[in-house]
């Protein structure tokens, strides 16, 4: 056991001695690696970063927030959204519409050096966009839009443009759906109007025959008939009987049409309210996010970090030197063992 420990200590001592003996080689390779990293860091095109922080808003529609009376939902327009709302916001940011509009607006094919006639230009643009534009849900419940570009002004403009397009894309999706709903509800409103007009026409025909208010007229005619009978006024009795007969003939229809008109009035009011709500959604320009501040051109590059590249290159050189020395020493030991 003691012999094994002694052999292990001897090997460790030999390794330290070998490394110390060749410290100049290690130093020079490390220095060379750091020098290569320094040169490479100056050859890399610097990129500048701009970012926009978005606070998600609640996804309530304008009609729900503004037109619903007697509720507290109006306050929702001023409330920050939850994580689910932030995820909806991220889905919009990751959409093809955002990427394509940004690419067209800033001619990213040329900016990223992609051939316009390339067979795979869309795939190349997608990869380049993903490398330079990122979206992140932060621990504070916000969404960060980060853009890297060789031009600081373009980086800031792209970040602001993407933030602005969120509401545009969202509104387009909502508008497409609201148009269909508006057309459907508008047809229902028109149908209700036609039904009410038909009922009104029927009531007008009955009113023209002298039935204006079945309940009130029946009471008055019965009172008048009682008085006529008491006074023995045969002429009045005969006239009132005629009116009561007319009232009996058309009174039931009058009551039925009146009740139908009341129901249709309620239904029509309900559909008109819905039509107004959808109409407000169609015209709504309520933003779906809160923008804390717009991106500004960076006055200092964010990439590359030269000192980090130099340190990593130097450490890589050190590691390479140690590996080469270890391999050389091992080969020497094998050669001596077989000599």
C-alpha cells in the first residue's frame, strides 16, 4: 500500500516538475491563444442591441370593457395582463406576419446578406431573424423584445416597429372574426325588424276596426252597458253590444299581437345591443399591450465582448498546451518502458 502511494506521489511530482520545466512553452501558447482571440475580436463585426419592454394588457374587447353597464369590467382596460395574456402576446410576436412585415420594412434580405434569388431564402431569413431578434417572457411578467444589428439606429427602429405591429396583427385577426359576427347579427337585427313590422301592420289593421286597447275598452264598454241597462236606453245598449261584439271578435288577436310585439321588442333590443358591441370592436383601436418606453439607438456595442473572447482564447491556449505536454510526456513514458 505504501509503495502504491509513493508511486502516485512520484508521478504527481513528476507531472508538476514537467509542467514547471516547460512553463515557457505553456506561457507562450497561452499568450498566443490570447493574441489570436484579440485579433479575432477586432475582426468580428460589432452589433448593437436595442430592446423594448412590453406589459401585456387584459384581452377583454372594447365592447366588454366599455359598454357593459353595471359592472366593474371597465377597469380592465387599465389592468396589466396575467401570464396567459403574456403568452398570447408572445404568440403574436413569433408569428410569420411580424417577421415578414419586419423583413419587408427593413429589407432584411439585403441586411443579412441573403441572396434574393436563393432557393432557400425564406429558411435563411428565418434563421438570421431568429439569431438577431428574440422575444422573452421575463420573471416580472413582461415581454422583452430584443434586436441585435450592425446599425444601432436600425436595431432601435426594428424593435419599435415590431412592438407597434403587435396591435396591428392582433386587430386584424379580431377584425376578421368580428366582420363575420357583425354580418350574422346584422341579419338577425334585420329579421327582427321585418317581424316587428309585420306585427305592427297586423295591429294597425285591428286598430282601424276600432280596437285600440282591449282591456281599457272592455272595461268602459261594460260600465256603459250597465248604465244603459239601468236607464233603459235601448239604443245605447244596442250600440254598445255592437262594439262589444267587435271587441270580442278582434280582441284576442289584439292581445296576442301585442304580446308578440313586446317579445320581439325585447329580442330586437338584445340583438341591437350585440350589434353595437361588435361594431365598437370593429372600430376599436384599444392597444393590447402597455409600452413602457420606445427603443433608442445604442451608443455602445453589445457584441462582441472583446475581453471575454481574449480570456476564453487564452484559457483555450492554456488547455491545449497542457494537453500537448501531457500527451508528449505519456508517449515518452511508454517509449522508456519498452526500451
